[in-house]
């Protein structure tokens, strides 16, 4: 047992103090992220919106994310990641508090667009911060630590959130989410001063730009399309899946919170050693991306095998394995493909893939379920992911042939 513990701890050695501070702030931020996993349930049960209306609200969510990550990437290259992260956390927190007071459908569309625009400017900035404060050989593990902090917070947040909903109200979640975002910005401002950021290095990276812009890089655009497609299915776990848990398996918010807790808990315990093991096995970043897609596909199709509610746990485990394998390596692959001086732009476009998936995924998922039911929806998503898996194998082949980007 002691050896297992020692090996687990050794996976975290060598990471810089700044990475640990960013992970702490990220944990504080995500621990309060209780609204998003329950947003579709809140809109249906508390606001009385229809599934197509919820789909359009989540499309507004995606549009805000798209614009926010684009702005965040550009601002990261121009003013630095520190200011972007602090401002995003602080004003995003205020936005979460204000969102609960909106009643109309169109008001909610506008409100969620503006809120997520501000909140998701954080994403490209935190990726660039992870690389800036890491040695080249530690970038993947630094990203994994940030993801661990996200998932530790995400595992605790929905669990507590589900309990709060069943014992108090949905409204409490908006206050907690908003205040924790503000607290995260204050902690970052207190523990990581601007003078600690290597401003000279950041300025040099802004001036010296190598390679081409991301939208002119054909291989990166293929990778971008694969990420959009994969994320379009993945985001169903944030909107359609909670409704499936409630409508098809009759789970309440507390039990849904426990299922989401399982996802975060597995990532916290197993992701870092799994990533370290896969790196030792020399699994390429593109093949890790492929296996992430394959496991996500399996997580949907198994739901059609039985009406036994225990299958939800199996599906969640398969999805989590796919996330643990695919996400850290795809993040690192995007950074690896980005030339010097263009990290913010490349990571902004990479982050936009997830934003676009919000625009497409929630709306299409809600309308598929509304028209054809859950079982057919899961089958369609399984087949779609099989096609995307083949595209990932093609990307792997192209990168092996590319003289400019090595598959590592």
C-alpha cells in the first residue's frame, strides 16, 4: 500500500510552485461550479421551458463560449494570461449571481451568452499559463494537474449541489457558484502577483511569431474538426444525460450528483498515474485522442443494452476513462502543434472547438431526444463517434508524415 502511495505521489514531483497555485485557484473556481451540470434540469423543472427552448438556451451558452475563448486567446497573446484569468473569474462570478434573476426565455439566452463569454475567456489563458510555468517535459503533467483540480472541484460541486437542490433550492447554487468564482480571483491576485509573471518572455513571444496562423494550418484544422465532433457528443453529459437519468431511470438531483461525483473522483484518483503510465509506454498523443473517442462511443451504446440502472455507472466509467486518456493528450498535442509566439491563438482556436460543440451539441441532442427518444439518440451518437475515430487515425498518419510536427 505504501508503495502504491509513493508511486502516486511521485507523479506530481517536478511541477513548479506556480502550477500548484494555478491548480489551487482552479479547484476553488470549479468547486463552486454547481449550476452547469444541473442547468438543463433547472430550466425544465424551475423555469418551465420546453426541451427545444432549453436547446436554444444551451446554443446561446455555446455562442458565448465561442466568442469568449476567441477573445480570451487574443487577449492572452496581447496582455498576458494573468490579467485574463483574474478578470474572467471575477466578472464571471458576478454574472452567475445575476443569472438567477432572469425569468424570460430571450432574457436567459442573452444572459447565458454574456456570462459564458466572460467565463470562458479563462480557458486559453490557463492552457498558456500551464506551459509558461512548466519545463517542456512536464507540460502534459502540468495540464493533467490543472485538470485534476478541475475534476476534484467538479466532483465535490455537483455532489453538494444536488444535496442543496433537494434540501434548499436551485437559487442557492447561483450564489455559491458566483461567490466561489470571485473568491478564486481574489486568491489568484493574492498568491500570484503580476510581477511574478515573466513579462519579458511573454513580450518576446508576442513579437517573435513563427509558423502560420492556426486557421491556415491544414493539419491543425483537421484536429480542430475532430475536437468539435468529439466534444459535440461529450457535452451531452452536461444537458441531455441528466434528463435521461431523471426521465428514463427516475433519479433525483442528489443521485445525479453522486453519478457526476463518480466521474470527478475517478479522474482525481486515477488520471495522473494513468497519464504518467501512458507516457512511459510511449503512447502517442494522437492515438490517445483516438482511444478517448472510442471509449466515449462505448459509454453511449452500453445504455441501450439494458434498463438496469447500474448500467449508468458502467457508462459513466467508460466516459471517464475516455476523458482521462483523451483530454490531457489532446491539450498537449494542440500546444505541441502551436509555433512560437502563437500559443494563445492556437489554444484559443482549440478551446473554441469545445465552444462550438456547445452550440451544436445541446440543441441537436435535445431535438433528437424530443423527436426520436433516448435509445435512438445514443445509437446515432455511437455511429457518429466511430466515424470521428477513423478521422483521428487519419490525423495520426498525417502527423507521422509531417516533417514539422512529430507525433510524441
